[in-house]
């Protein structure tokens, strides 16, 4: 939530960003199929990533989202088994919106991450 008590991400904005991410994930799946059929899909997938990744990162930064959330999604997108078959971008955006709309859940996740980080140091 923002300082004025409202959410940082409105419902309309969330819808637009989720549809955008889903559209590019669907394009990515078609590029994977083209890669299997013709062998030209890899170039298309690189172009898709060059176009959408900066847009989603900039949107997240403008909303005050921690960069790690977007970077983790981008890192998973680069793993061929996950990035070529699963809608990682869309799931990442939905997670960002969910944590914005449910701050108690976000606090639990952050606390859990801190506990895991401290326990791994020992």
C-alpha cells in the first residue's frame, strides 16, 4: 500500500501489465514452436526478450517494486526448460501485483526469506 492508504498498482494497470506479459509469453511459446519446426525461433525469442524485459523492469521500478523480484523472473526466463515452456513473466507480474495488494503476505514472505538467509549463514 502507498502512504495515502491505496494500492500502488490499480486494477486497470494490473490488467494491462498482465495482458502484456501474457501476450509476450504466448509469443515466446510460438517462437519455441517455430524453433522446433524451422529453426528460426531463437532469434525471435531474443527479440521478444529485448523488447519486453526493459518495459516490465521499468514498470516495476516506477511502482517501487524491489528489483530482485523482476530479476529472479528474468533469470528463470533464461533457463531453457522453464523459459521456453512456462509463462514465467506473467507469473512474476502476478506475484508482484499480489504482494502489492496483500501487504501482510509480502511481510511473511520477507520474514521467511530473512530467516532462510540467516540459517544458511550458520
